[in-house]
C-alpha cells in the first residue's frame, strides 16, 4: 500500500518508532494481563482448597475426605465381586 504523500525521511523514522513502541506496549500489556489472569486463577484454586467462605464454595473438595471415600468404595467393590 503506497501512501499518496509520504512523510519526509526524518519524520518517517519518528513515526515508525512510534508504531513500534505502541506495538511493544500492547505486547507488554497483554503479557502482564495473561500473567495476572493465571496468577489469579491459581490464587482462587488455593482459596477453594483451603475452604474460605467464598462464592466458589460448591467447588470445594476436602481432598483427604474424598480419598478416604474412594478407598472405602474400592474395598467394598472388592468384597462384593470376590467369588
């Protein structure tokens, strides 16, 4: 795409730098946003596991209790299917 009235060379350089800077800034912002988002979700997961009273409460699983239940279920299965 050719511009109708290109800028003089010194201005061209300046404009190019501006666009480059802008692109880099966008990249940086995106990167930090991504980081924040990831950190945030990790933090939430920790909270859920700890069982703070938050609105993710229905996701909360007491892992130890859950594993006990699984073990018991497996033993029960072994007992019932043994011939």
